[in-house]
């Protein structure tokens, strides 16, 4: 399972509240990703990181921010949650360099009421 | 952005039979990777198989094999001798490894149900 954990696994929150999701890896991989999964869309990239303090936006980054202060942790923050951010969120790591495969955490189901 | 299309929202197959899932993609790149991921009801995303575009030989992993047609931009997955544990949603994904982000672009998924 590539040593990836996500917390919390489930969360229900109210519109307008801040929410932080955590991704933790145990194997010092450089590249980490946050995707969201919605019906009819597959998974879409929110943000990614290519090292400590090195992050960039994906295709659906509006309303989200990320931080990576340690190699092992990649945080996703919803500054003010909206109902459109109700989704399942997956963290992934890449085995780069040399291997382009990505492995995923167990996912976090977030419901914004 | 790359476009990945899975035209079959749902498929059903009898146990021990074969099922083929289709995937097409749009790219102007010549070098890239393609993947199939499986997502069972547990929600975990599991890598099933990968294909490097520069390799002409189709990838195979046990009962899973692909038919990679580069000119047609097609990447289908064949599941042979289907088992009840193959029931899952399957996602096709594309990666342009010349980009800086090495991100995956996913199709919408195909739900496969294996009947006993």
C-alpha cells in the first residue's frame, strides 16, 4: 500500500468552515498529489508537490490550498468549505524518479452540509 | 489537458467469462504512459496494469491484458476468467511524462459487475 495514510477518513462539516485533510507517507517519496473523485469525472488533480515547500496547482485548484513542510506530510486545506467541495479526496505518491506509477491512499469522504 | 474517454459506464459479465473495457485518449505527445486502476467497493485505488507508449508489446498481468493501439489512441483492458473479486469500477489514466507534474488524467470510469 506504499505506506500512505489519510486522515480523517470521513468528515462532515458545515458550509463556510475551514477543513484540513492530511496525507502521510512513510517512504520519503518526493512527489505527492491531491485528487478529488466525483461521479462522471473520474479523479481530477487539485494540487501537487514536488518537494518540501514546492507545490503547484492542478486543474481544479480553486478554493483549495496546500502545504508541505515535511517530506512525509502533504496537507490540503479548504479555507471556507462549500457544498460543491463534497467529494472523496485521494492522496497519491509517485515513485519518481525512474518509475512513473502512482499509488493512492485510502481516501477521505468529505460532506459539506 | 489530456482527454481520456471511457464510453462504457457499466458492464456485466458472467463469472469465468471475458470482458473488455474500452478507453480512448487524445494527445499530441509521442511518449507517455497509460494505466488501468481498479476501485473495488472498499474505495481503494489499485494499479492493475501499465503500458509505456514506446513499447509495441501489449502489457499483461495475470488475467489482465491490454490492447494498445497507438495510432488509434486506444487502450482497452481485457479481463479473462472473470472472478467475483473483479467487481469494481475501472479507471483508465494517461500520463505525459514530459510534463513537470507527472499528473494522471483519468477517464470517468466503467463499473464492472461479475455475476455468479
